[in-house]
C-alpha cells in the first residue's frame, strides 16, 4: 500500500521491495539516468543524494526540458531505457501534460520540468543543503 512522503507530498510505496530487480544498485541506475538525461539534452541537471534523509529513494535527479514535447520525450526515452537496461518498470505521473513528469524508478526518482514550472515549484530548495543553491549533477 502506498502513502505520501510527509516532506514532499509525493506518493511513496513501502521501502522494502522497492529495489529494482537484477544485478545492479541505485548508484548504477543513477549513473545511467544522468548519462541519459545528458544524451537527451535535458538542461540544468541537479542530482540530490537522499540516502539517510528520506525513505522514498536513494537519489533524486531534477532536470528541465525546453518544451512540453521535450519533457514528455525525455521521460518516455528514460523509462524505455531503464526497462531495457535494468528491467525497471517505472511509475510515471504527469506525462500527459508535459509540464512536470515524475518518474519513480525505485531508488532513483527523476523529475523532468518545463523551466517555468520548475521555477514555480523550486523543488531543489526542499532537498539541497542550506535550502538553496544548485549542486551540479557532476558533483
């Protein structure tokens, strides 16, 4: 049975059993996600380490697409590649509108935004140290 994370309001399933099947860990999935969003021309990519800070996932990636079409395309390609490479069947929310797509790939959560929607919600401020500033994906 799923519930909402009190800090974010996002849907979260039980932590047990959330790991994706196969011989990989969250760091490998994260590395693949970061490479893929770069390949798919996502902009302003931020990676946030959630280990020890949240039960919902180990890592969060936030990025932007220039249009609703690009946001939806990044999400589609990312889900397809995670399924192909790792057997991960991602849960997705928001793909219909393409303003903000949430991809739950188990221990890696990906948010793909249109820039103005991302600026409005300022999701990074909730999770980055000091409540502001950006941490590049390569950090």
